């Protein structure tokens, strides 16, 4: 026990030192102003599984005195708040495993805050490579804590009385997205495979595919059941970051409608510039707000590439 306590207090010291350095750099990047205030919120779902919201992609967690697992890590500052809250919920226990759903910085930037707390970081093999060298984006600044275990299709582990399974269903938001199931709780973390009622990021340089994304959502929906609670990476204002398979259906239908809308523009002989100038909402999806050149461009370029 004493070695565990020592381990934890050394971790806390190392973490504060790392965060001090990091927050200075963040403030420098933001022109010296203070960071936007963050309200960390832990929301239980069931069987010790819940979700944490601060800033960036939603974090999923399992926290008991017998085991702790974390899915995604947001940013260093919010990850530290998350870790602090998880320790309160687990009697000061270390983290058994940290899982990254994909490589984006708002889901992995906080890994560094977990370096002293866990020895296991798991990701899809492609996501792990993209964390170090994100395609089409500058390499991340500063140090991070990179995955220690990778997989291609399926991965599983036991933590406390829970079984955690991860699976890759193909290209979608990136080429390294995974879905993470807490089996006994019947809770699935979707990473950024669901932007609930919000235009999604489509990372084409990292291998994203809207057509693939539609198929992935269909396969996921067919894999789990009507009682499954899904955690979403992001949601539109006034929309929740959890939901049911009906919400996966809305996301799939939105992606289908988006591709159809842009395909119709191409068939009608419009130029890329004309098609991307549309700002009305996508027909049938008013909650997503006005269309914009970024999302329309992603659809245009995918269709144009065949
Ligand atoms: Zn993402």
C-alpha cells in the first residue's frame, strides 16, 4: 500500500510540473490571455460507467475501487481534472488502461496527464501512427504519451468486473477510428463517429470516407442492441453527448443526404465554388444549422475522386 501511495504522490508532483509548463505554452499560443473557463462534469450512465465533459471530445470512463478505464483524454488541463475526479471515484486507484478512439488532438492531447497514472495506452495501429505524424496537419508540439499497444480489428481486456472490447469497422471520420464497448454496462463510446446534430469533421488527409462512414454506422447499429447507450465525441449546442441507436440513424441519414445533395449539384453542372457557396441547412436536418464550405467541400472532393 505504501508503495502505491508513494507512486500516486510522485505522480501528482510530476503531473503538476508537466501541466505548469503546458499551460504557459497554451497561454502563449492564445496571445497571453487566460484559457476559457472549463466546468468539468462527471455524469454516471450505469454500472460505474459514465462520461466526462470539459473541453474537446467526450471522455468515457469506468471507475471503481477494483479498476479504472478511460476512453479518450481531451487536453492536458481537462485531462488532469478528469484524473482527479476519477481518483475520488476509485479510492485513489491508478488507471488500468487508457484507450484512444482516434488520433485527433482533442481526444489524445491529454494523454500526457495520464503518463504517471497508467502503463497501458491502446489505439488502432493507424491512429497510433497518426498521433505522432497527423496527415495534412503540423506535427503536435510538446511531448505526449503515445499508445503502448496497437491493434488492427479487435481488442479486449478485463477491468474490475467489466469487459472492455474495442473494434475497428473501417474508414469513416479518419482511417483509424475505433468503437469501445463496456460490455456488462452495455455502453459504447463512438469517438467521433457521431457528431450529434452537428456538422462533422471529415479528415480526408487521414483517410476519412463519408461513404465508408455510412457503412460503419450501419454495422455498429447492427452489432449492439436497443438498450445500448452510446457516448458521442461531440454534439451540437442543446444536444446531448449520449443517445441511442436512433441517433446513430440520424447521423447515417445526414451523411447520406449530404452526399446526395452534393451529387445533385454535380449532376446539375454546378462548379465546386457554386456548390460550396450554399448556406441553407441540409433539407431534413435543420438542427445541424447552415451548410458551410468545409463540410460541402469534403463531400464534393470525395465524390469527385470517385
Ligand atoms: Zn476527431
